[in-house]
């Protein structure tokens, strides 16, 4: 049954909406900060649309090729099946810190471009490996694709996320007194 509630009926006011809008402006990262944040991390939660319409969420390692988020998945994995049926995808890269005041993250909403080319899969696997060492060089001998990379690539699809919208937040920018407090009494 669909709820007919409005903002005011659930306790939200025009003040709340204005405050939250200003809060979002304050916490948004600049483009170079977003790029650095993506480069400094290596895992994300992706959301795809399941057959029943419910979100399907999984954590994935990712890499970057030409500035775009890429990852691989087994061809028969649920996320792969979902993306073939409906290419919409949401990616969440977050650093939760240890307190609310330290939360930083980005959400990328877009579509998935799927490739089944084994050579592309090897390139994506390499990008994911490189990302997982946080920008450090891979150990000697690990830079060239291995037989294992080629064997793994044969069973995988590669996904390139084509971004349509990006939202970022960095709660470390908030002044202590400007942080929202919630009183449920």
C-alpha cells in the first residue's frame, strides 16, 4: 500500500529542507577531491536491480581505466545477470571513519557497459589489482598479465560504469555546532 505522507506529515519542515540543502552544499567535495578519493580507495558497494525489482547489493573491488570505474564479475553471478537485464547501477565508495563526523563518500549513479572480450577483462583485472595496492607499484613480475589472469578473464565479464550523476559528502567539513542533532522525544 502506497503511503500518502508529505514532508510535513512525517515531521519534516521547510526549515529542515533548507538546512539539509545547505548542509549538502557544505559537505560536497570538489572535483579534484572526488578524483583523489576514488583513487585512494579500492572497494565499493554496487547496487543492481534484481528480477523482483529489489536492490541487489554486493561489495566489489574496482579499478580505473580512462578515469572510469571498472570491475569484473563471473558471467553467471547475480549482479551480471541483473546488469544484462537492466544496466542501471549505483556505486558507493565510502570511508566511514570511526565517528559520524568522519564519514566521507561518493555515490555514482549510472549505467553499466558490459564487455565479454577476454583482452578487456585482462586489462580490467590489471586495473583492479593496481587499485588494490593503493597506487604503489605492483611487485616485480606482477605487472605483465599472467597465465592466471588469462584463465580468470575467460570466465568473466567486465563492467565499465558510465556515470550519469555523482554525489559526494565529507562530514569532516562540518563545524561541530552546525551538525544536525535529532531529538526524538
